C-alpha cells in the first residue's frame, strides 16, 4: 500500500489504512502460526484473554467477547472447538442457573505458552521491523485514542 493508493480525504485515508494494515497484519501473523503447526490465531486470543483476566474463576461468554482482539462473529462455535480440544472448560454459574463460566485448562495454558514465541516473533517481524520503539508508542497512543472514541460513540463504552 502506498500513500498514493489512498483516498484524498485524510480521515477516509486513515480509515482505509487502518483497515488494510489490520487485515494484512492479522493474516500474516495467523499464517506464521499455522506454518508452525499451531491452532488458529483466534484460539490464542481466547486462551490469552481467559488466562490473563480470570484464570481461576473464568469469564462469562459476554465478558470474553468484550476482550477479544480479533472480531468474533460466532464466539460460541469457537469456544465449542476449544472445549472439544480440551483447552477450555465450561463451569456452571452458581448464581445464575442458566449461566456459565469459561475457564482455561492446564492444557490450554500449555498450548498458549507454546504459541506465544511464534506469534511474538511474527509481530516483531511484521511490525517491529517497520517501526522504531518511539514510533510504535506514538502509533499505539493514536490508535488507543481512536478506539476509545469509537467505543464511546457506539455505546459500548
């Protein structure tokens, strides 16, 4: 992608660049994980969110969805595959008979830990090779600001 490939309007150009960069980076990192023989990047995202936020109690499905880095249009199917693989288990919610918690298993923690070095190397190759640490911090700050504004507008806070 070149600057000349973008629309003239700077705001629209920023939108197009963000979407193209995001899609391309996700595809590249996912391909690196697949080439290393690991489950899909989406699996890593779910496992990391469960381990990071609440490794013992687990998360309710709606809590999990809020924290995912990758858009999930059908989290329930993804969670079902993770449960079948033995990486996640469902636990009943004592305070809500219909509710459940999703908890990462020891097997899930182990595969996530094996996946991370491959994904880290891929992130370094695809982003770190293009940006200095200062540029990465500046880009991160800008994207956090944009993401916060977007969340405020759509009511998801």
